[in-house]
């Protein structure tokens, strides 16, 4: 398998290469237009495969934390960044760092493929920096004309009883002089409070801390993907809208993505409105779909601005990371631009 293939997961479509095929791994960067300083995620069928292929080289304390968290959150939308066996993991996969990102996905078809091929590596299957795909059509739209592409014709929200719609949480585990640091590097469905609850049930003979470092900008030493300040972005200029935003936009030359409650109050001022679901879980599942639909409308009708307002979203599980993940995706989709008034 020296080619690249797009496959759905319970989060978004991924663009994959076989772990042992450097040319295919390089192909991911080439096809996506992805910076070589942006690491990839190794996907395994289960925890046993991580050890069978000897891709990690954790300290004892790191491994204790890793095992507890992996047992609780795998398979699922959670990626762990751990110390790598650099002799076994291609530098392209880990950005020449001492760490490797690993995930065991929930989607059973993908896990069956992983059992056949061993390990796959890959990021989301979007063009670099653009909105992630959650349907096969999104992948075809992004990579039309590349015949080596073989997306499986199924939407991510059909892959499992639970579809998350946003990329996995990324959590780094690293032992330092002061103890083990568990650091959230990318927001996803698994939140820091869930990590804390999981570990608080255990007794350790060493210190650990849980930290958040989501908004660092990708650079040559990055150990995890998805760290760029501009990411998940439509081609149309996009802003987060709030009731007390710093600036205004020409609403007649803008579309608004918001809950029905917000649209009932402000929607008539805009050229076009797109309804977001009322809960954070439902919103996360379809956010990228609606962003793509809005972007296509703007291109067709020469509309210059997308405004996305997440006010009014009801939080289903306060300890989960879904609300934070939605906010993080929108911050990156807008290049951290100041919020505008709805």
C-alpha cells in the first residue's frame, strides 16, 4: 500500500498512508500542501499494537499515566503524544521530535483495516488549513482529479452510534523534573475535567499536573498536529459573532451561522442564514458541514463574509471538551480575529 487513501473515522475523514511506506507518508504532505513541520498521527487497532510495533519509549511514570488514560478513552476521539522510539518512527511522522502522536479510533471498519495493515499514519483529509471533511463528497471536492484517492463512500456521522464531527483531543504526557505533565494540546470531545476525573480515582507515588496549551502556534519543534493559528478555515472571510463584538460587518454582505434563537433576533439583517443545532454535541457533529455549505453559498453569490455565533448553544456534558473544541475550531477558522457584533 504505497498510495494514500481517505477513510472516515468517528471524528472526520483522515488521509492515510501505511506507517512503513516513507513515499506514501511524504505523499500526505504533498497532496494536502501541508508543512513538513506539522506532525502526523499514528493510528493503531488497539493498545496491544502500539507495543507490538515498539513505537514508544516512555519512562515508567509516563507509561503508568498513558495506560490509565488509554484504557479509559480508547478506542475513541483521543490522541496521546508520548515519547517515541525514534529508531522505529520515521522523522517525517514526528517532525524530528522525540514524541509521537498515537490514536486508536472507534470506527470498526477502520480498525479492521488497521488489523490487516498494522499501522496507518495520517491527519484529517482536508487541504491544509481548510475545513475538515466529514463526508466522501467533501473529500472529492477537495481533491478532485487525483485518481490515487480512494475515499470510502460513507459519512463520518454514519460510522458509529456516536459521531463527534471534530478532530480528536490531543494530550501530551511527559515526565519532567517536577513530575509528569499531562498537557491538552488540541481541544476535542475529551475534556481536561474528564482527564482529571479519570486520574483522581488512582493513587500515585509521584506528582502529576494537568495543563492546557491549546493556542500555541505550530513551529519547527511542534509535537502535535493542528497547532496553526489559521486552520479549519473557509475561503470566505470568517468571524466569530457575539452580542458585544468589537466591530461591525456589513450584514447585507454577510451570512450568519447561529442557533434559531439568535437567528430569530438578528437573522433578518443578513443576506443568508444557516441554522446551527441548539446543543454543543449536535453542533459539533455538523459544524464543518454547515461551514462548507455557507462557504459555497458565499462563493456562488459573491458574498464577502461569514459570521458564526455560538451563543445560545446548550452544553450537554459540562465536563466534556465539546464546547471548548467548537470555540477552538472557530478561533482558528477566523485566524484569531477580533469578534464582530451579531
